[in-house]
C-alpha cells in the first residue's frame, strides 16, 4: 500500500517496507523463498527503509517516530537507534535521529543511517556507538572537496556502501547528485 524499500536476505526471503497512508498502519512485509507473503512487522509509523544483514537480522527505519529497530534471527525486536536525547559518541539507542530514511548494514555489523531531515549520515559501530560521518546537520547545497562532516546535505534519500573499494555513496535528488566519500570519513566529499 505504498512500498518504499526492498531488500533480500541470504536465504532468499525478500522484505518490503510498506509505508501505508496512516501513522500506525505501516508494515514490513516478507516474501518467503517459496513466494508466500506475510506480515513480518505491523502497526509501524511510516517504515521507510528495510535492510536484512547476512546474520539473519532485519533492520528497519520508522521515520514517523525517528527510530531504527532491529529484529534478530530469533524474532526479538529492539530499538537499535533513536528514541533518546544523546548524540555522537554515545549509544545509538540513546541518540536523537531526524527522519531516518535509508539504511545499509555491513558484514561487520556496522550500520549506516541516512537522516533525511537531519541532513546527516550516521554510522553505528558494531559496539553500538553512533557518530556522524557526513553532513553537518544543515540543509543546503553540498560543496566538493571539503570534509564530509563539514558539508551540507539538501535532501539525502539513499545510501550504499561499496565493499570492493570502501566507498560510501549518497543519493541527493534535489541536488541531482550522487555523493561519494571514503569509508572512514570525514574525508573530502566529491560528487559526480
């Protein structure tokens, strides 16, 4: 009823973030490898993004309540990031998020969270510490050749990590750009 994101897992299941039209009717749908579709999570507040990692965990971003949640392989659900009052350098579960819009999870279990109205890309380390690796929290036209954490972002909507060359790509449709940065930002942030 308004799918926004899709992600497959290592055993052939496909997960779909279905935003829906009201704040409590969003769902994460699961299409099993045999083609059977079911509700994986329901009564969600605008689930914008979903990502299944190689360990059987499924992460999803509820942009309506500024949370990222994790469902582990035993189907236990926890708040992974957001919902608190903290910031960079603290636990992700105690951090403030602003419209988490896209997710990417590395095989190391590092999690990238792209904040659409926070104008930042956040990294949650495998030990749960959150930091900003791109964007300074201000909306605006990004500059090339400056540190990733000192540049503005305008409308970030997608993130992808290229494991072959340790680069992160951000999609910013209002700038009509894809931004690229080295894995361990802050680093100069070119566009193409």
